[in-house]
């Protein structure tokens, strides 16, 4: 089988995904890349020897020698670029979040429907071993029927990853309930078997809003913008983005269309970086301790009691490929996309679910910024829901 020839739009932080997808002789290779930034193109030249490098994304979209396209650009550009690729008839991988507003998400899905071109969304957490393990436990019925889910997201590296470049600005991202929480809302929906229909949220810019150590407009990120062990506590961060107007602490309540009640919390004060899920059914509960290899998912489901440190069952989080992104999820995500781009069919990731995670995040952000008033999450056109449920076939 010849390699799928991939074109890449954007080579920033998620350039790691392009490197994962570059597997010459093993199914896919990056043959062309476009980025406005000269430094990014220089780094891409080293990562993908022989690849054609461009400043104009249209060189990729219109290239007849490109089989499929990865859209790895900033969030606010996803909608226009994805629709261009779809109209060009090339299968497209769109990094999450799908877009920064509901209308743009719907336009992408409608374009995929009208053109018949394959659309894939990079919700890699559906391939994380920890998430798959929790999903398997729920599917086996070990905790009965899911009734409520609580998600706590401890974001210890938030100052490095989200407040030193465009991620810190509403005009590019809308807010962290899209760019960050889109992952967890999607997983929450998947585990619950339903989508949010009403949300209510509070939040604030508590951690980095008062930090005066900003770069001047136009000044590049500092060389030490990210360090694994430094920059603690948060007020010691330096070289922050000139503009910071996205909230860094948030609390969201959700009512799903199947009656499940859920909550999501995100905090950037914390020193640790991981996600904690508690899923409660009518016959038990599960909780993860650690979200990567070395962690475990524990289940309590045999009897009533007071506090019990020892669970009724404990399942270790499976080991992942060395240095594989997102706990081993990224290589599996690429595998699924390459197969889908070649053959079509159903996938574990879902454009409909991606749209619904954005819709919940958008409405929660509106609630957060208007004093916590509840907001309804609009459903998707049933015609589009049915199309994607069929694996994107008429």
C-alpha cells in the first residue's frame, strides 16, 4: 500500500501531530506544509525532508498530489480552512476545537454533507488508554446506568501553554471552555451517552490577570517560555502574552438530554497537571487516579459503607508507546484518520460530538460572562446528525 500523501496547514504546538503522522513506508507521509512563519517552516524542513514548504495554504488545498490535509492552525481559522479543504474534495483532519462558535461548526458539518468529503476531528482523548478504560467499565455495566459525572481538571502548566501566545485572547479562542474543556466535555458526553442541553457557569481571570509581566506587542515568546519544573508558583511567570482576557478558573454545571447531571471544573492555580473523572451510576461509581500509564481506575460497587480507600475493583491504565502524545492517544488518532481518509466508515471520534462539545463550551462561556445565567444548548440539524451517524454516507 502506498503512503497517504499529507498536506499540513500550520506548524505550531500541534506540529507534534504532523510528526506523528509522518511515517514514510508505514502508511502516511507529510509531503507539503504551509505556515506563515519562517521559523516554523525551517523547523518543518528539518522534520520532513523533501517536503514542499509554502506560505500560502492554497498551495496545499489546490495541490493534486495531496491526498488528505491536516488543519493544525489556531482555533479561529479552523472553520474557513476546513471548508476550503472540504470543497476541494480532500479528506480533512481538523484539530479540536472544531471552531470557536456554533454557527461555524454547523457550517463545517453542512459543507461536509453537501460535498460528501470526509471530515475528521482531532478529539484524541477518545483514544487515551485511561478514557477507553473508563468507557469499557461503563459499557460492561459495572456501575449500572450513568446518572452523574464530575470532572476536575488541574492545569499546572496553564501559564506556559495558554497565557504566553494567542491562546490567551478571546478574539482567537473565545475561551478556555472551548480550547481546553472541549476535550473533557466530549469525553463526558461519550461516557454519559448524551449531550448537554442546558449549562450554567461561573468563572474569573484570577491567576494571570493581575500578573504585570507581559511581553511588549510584537515581542516573540521568550526562549524559556516553557519549563517542566520551573515557573512555580503562578505569579513567578514571566513573558506572558500582551493581552490576556480568557478566564483561568471556571465551574460549569450541565444537564444532558438523557437526564444525566454533570459538572466540569478547571483551575490554573494548581501545581499538578491531570484530569480526575468521577462517574456515578445507579449501581456504583468509578474514579481515575492519574490519567496516564501508572495510573488506575477504581470501582466501588459491592455495598454501602463509609469511606473505603480500597475499591471493589482496580484496573491499571494500560501502558502507552514511549513518547507518544496525550498518553499514547496521538498515534491511535492518526491510525484512525488514515484509515478513514482511505476507506471511510465509522470512527470513534465524531464531528457531531465535536460540534456539541463546542456548543456546550460556547453557551457555558456566555453564562460565565453574564453572571451565571443558565443557557440552552441548541441541537444540531437532525439531517446532519443522521448523515454522520451513518459514517458520512448518503
